[in-house]
C-alpha cells in the first residue's frame, strides 16, 4: 500500500509502491566504459549483433531489443558517480517506469541526476512529454532534500517578477519558516529607516512594492551560529543608470542569490543540521521613479560608512552591505552570502563557474573541494585589497563603483568592508541561469554551488 504521508516526488521519480506492474518496468543496464567489453561477453548473439549494427562501441545509451519490442536499454558512462551522467535519461528513454541495474554503489548520484534532468518549470504551461520515471527502491531522503533545494532555486528564479516580487518572496520565506518551526520577521518600507537599514530603503524606495528585510531564525541556541545572506533584487532596471534592453531582459533572475540562500536555509532545516541559523534577505525592486536613487548621492549605511553612488546599477552590494552588517552583529561562527552581483564574474569565468571570495582559507578550500566531489564546481577569486582604490570617493567614505577594472573583485571588496574584522565570511557571485538546454541543466534558473556548500556545511557542523 502506498504511504499516504510520504511527500510527492519530483518529476521523473516514482516510489516502487507507486510504480506500474512489475512486468511493465523496463531495465536500464549501466556500466562504466572500461566494462563494456566484459558486459558484451555475457550477452547473447542477437544483442551483440544489435550493438554492432548501431556502431555502439563506446559511451552513450542504446535501446535493447526484446521478443515483443523494447526490452530495456544500455547506458555506458565514464563515471557513475557523476550525477550529470544520468541526467539525459528522463528525456532520452521512452516514457514509462525504469529500474537501474548495475549502479547500487552510486544510487544517490543516479537519483539526483535523474531528478535534475527531469525538471521542467510548469507554472505557466504543461511539461510536454512525460519523462521516463526512475523507480526508487529505497527512501533516498537526503538526496531528495538536496534535489528539492536545487529545484526550489530554479522555480524561484524562473518565476517572473510580477509573481515573485518582494511581497511574494516574503510569502515564500514565511511559508518555509512555518513548515520548519522557524520564527520569521520582515522590516518593510519606512520602517527600514527606523530600523537603521537605510541602504536597503534607498535602493527600493522608487518601486511601488515596498523594500524590506526578511529574517528567519531557527535552531538550538547552544549550537554554532550560521548566518546566510541572499541578494533579493526581484527586478533590476539598473535604476537611473538604466540597463539596455538586452541587459534587462533576464533581470527577474537578480534575486538568484536570495533563492540560493533561501533554498540552503530550507535544506539546513530539513536535514536538521545542528546550527543556530539566521537567514537575511534584503528584498527590493530597483525601479525608476520620482524618488529613485540618483548617481552622485551619498547614502547612509547601517555600518556607519557613507557611500557615494557612482552607479545606480551597482545596487546589490548596497542592500547586502546593510544585511552583512546585521549578520556580523550576531558574532556568528560563519557568514555566507549569495548574489547575482556582477557581469564581470561572468566575463572572467563564464556562466557555469560561480566566483567564490572568502577571507578564510579553510572555508574556501573546503568549499572548492566539495565542489569537485559533488560535480558542482566553484572557482576562488582573490580579495586583492589594493583594488580598494577603485572605490575611492572624494566626498564620502567610499563609492559603490568607479572603475571597469576587476569589477567582480571590487564588488567583493565592497562587501568585505561590511564584515567585522576577523569574522569568517564567504561570498558567492552566481549567475543562477542556464542560457541553453543541456542534460540536467535546462534553460532558465539554476542552482550553482548549492550542493557544494551544503556538503561543506554538513561536514563542518555534523
């Protein structure tokens, strides 16, 4: 009997109790490339002739014939531990239920890759052809929680701003807090000024949707303090330094940092990581209006640093500065922030590699190593402090921009000014987007570095 209390599975996955009849479940044989010859030696002449007729001699997949049609399929991969080796299967295989043979030791990689490959954003239209479903014979609870976090990021980033503005982002965070027994608060509109969060207010004041700071708290006070911060710019016009049309087209994704931080916080709570968690999301829309932030203005910050606005399109670092200051006031063990902060990071590293900055070598090195282990890479960039000269202001303590040189580095250096000296901190500059469809990486919103940072935190605190 089906467990009615079990949560629904993502597309492409089905519990054994909910799968079709046993005689309708096909088998996907999986081997690594150096085992193909040995596998062939165990097959009958018809199967070998079929492989030869299709020139199947190395990697990829091929359907296998049976007496009454399709008997199963063969998948040859370089590394079964790579989830993306499995990602093409939900779309490549014919619809129906499939059970994998030959991958018991890497079952979690299979489940994760299959789930990533089956994802479709279906809020506004159907998913099209149903994916082939992987039959799960074990709970895989931890892997499914990680998959859910990745898909949470995708859903949030893919949703247009009309349906994912500051109000809607707050509603999502509130629902997550309620689901996990966390406390939640939001400081909204002019209350930001009374609460000494002036930079968040300055960036979001021109929108008809009030700016706000979202805060979620969870965990045992006896546990180490972890603060997650995410840039929640729900749409970025660039402000009065307006973006060109092609630069503005996908700016619904400028809250990708908030999506990462929110999904990671949800994962921390779902997996009951022994930490005392605080999540901070400055949620704003960088709009144009009569009271929009102007170039040349000097704004106050929670830190007490006066900032000259060199460019209104460098707004993410402004809202993060107030949030990071608030994070540092809690004297945590670790602060992590996530932001779609700079185009310069994409120029330097392209769309697939998030830029990692940290003032703590141990945190950075462990995150990098976990990225390699999880097939979720990040790339460390330098906090080259001599480049602070590019943020010099003649009328304020610092400027929010000022040069096209080392744009990603100077953005990270700006953020570091708002982190207390000696406080362990890391910043991830993420693209949060796939420009085109690839197996396991459908076009649109994407979680990047999330599986890696979760593995790092799990190892640090478990």
